[in-house]
C-alpha cells in the first residue's frame, strides 16, 4: 500500500534547507536520500498514513543536525531501518 504515498511530495531542494554555509546542495541531497531510503525500506503493505507520518519525521529529525551533510549511505540506511523497526517510538513523538 506504500504506492499510495507519493515520495516526490517530500523531496526538498537546496532553496528550502536554509543556510548551511555553502553545503545546501549536499544537505538537500542527503535529506532526499533519507526520504528515498526510508520509502524503499518500508514494507509494501505499510499503511499509507504510517509511512507518511514516518516520512514527515525525517525533516524534524535531521534539518538541525550538524552532521547531516556528512552522512554516509550506510548511516542513512541504518537510521531508516531503526525507524521502521521502532516506528511506534517515532509515531508517538
């Protein structure tokens, strides 16, 4: 049921991420990688509302994190797996 969630509704450009001292493009790329990875890792039958809520948490969780421009793909994957495995924690916050 995840096909009912349009991932493109969540993707960001460097124009919306704020001032990252010249790293705006990299920050946008990392955020978009997180969105895509979370979507890809979610099970096919996830409730659309649950997936939407988890995707909405990406911005809130990462936009203020200093390490965002330097995140590695493995770190992003691990975080997305953690979110999906502990979704109740992220949905309650």
